[in-house]
C-alpha cells in the first residue's frame, strides 16, 4: 500500500502577485508548511548540476523542466520530514510555485490532495513588473531585474502555468485580489483558508 496523499493548498498567481510573501507569513502558523520552489531553486549550489540547470532556465525567464522540478520538490519534502519540520499527518502544505504546468499537476495527483487553490488575481502588469524588478534588485539578482526577462516570465506564466487553474475543480479555486498592502491581502487569504483549516482539524480529530 502506497503512502497517503499529502494535503495541500496551492498559492497560485503570476510572478510578482505576492504569493511568496503571503506563503512565508502563513507558513509560520501552526498546521501549515510553506514550500516555495523558487526559494528551493535559488538555494541550490550554483556549481552543482541542478544549480546550473536552474540558472540556465531562470536567466531566460523560462520554467525548469517538469521532471527536475518534481525531483527537487520531493527531495525537499523528504528532508523536511526527516528533520521533523513537516508532518504529513498534521500539516497542510502551502505550495508556492508548484505545479507550474498541467503536466506537473498530473504528475503530482497521486501524491497531493489539493484542498484549495488560492488564486492571486493581479491584472495590473505594470505593478507586477515594478514588484519583480524591485525584488530582484533588493536580492542582488540583476539579471532577473531586466525587463525582457520579467516580461518573458509573465508570458510563460500565461502560456504554461495559468492553464493549471482549469485542471482543478472550479469549486476549490478561490480568487483573491492581490493588489493592496501585504496585510490587506493576508486578510483576504485568511478569510478563505481559516475555515478550511478548522474543518481539516475537525475531520482529523474525528478520524483519530
């Protein structure tokens, strides 16, 4: 018998929509474990094979191949479980940056039980570009601050990642306005996921 599927909430939206900021805050709350594939990739040893692979795609604003992404994601979760940072029986995964393609969503179906998809809607492209440029410069990633790279990332999102929304039942997709202060956006997200966590804990308690 295989391992039970891991409960997850997807933080979904275009680059610069703030899902990483919100995921980091929510990940500090009891019962949630935040996973950002962008952070995982950037933490890779730049001299390693995987580090070089990531850099070659990231510098062009393109997605890392699906098989590589899934392999790194699974290794990260295994390490988190071993270190007791994450417990599949107690924590809901907050996934930021995965799945980024329909194929990734399909590959993860046997491993993930997606409870909700929080869709960060941000229709102001100029605002997204300014956010991404400012973040890249603050983190010293000057190549990522180039406008052509940023626009390419937004194009890739529209072509390859946004279709993932249609992969999931519309009933679990919750759209929140991503424009506003971090606290305002956080309040909108909490309004969607707080009842979900309450029901999740209640179901766990009755099953146990």
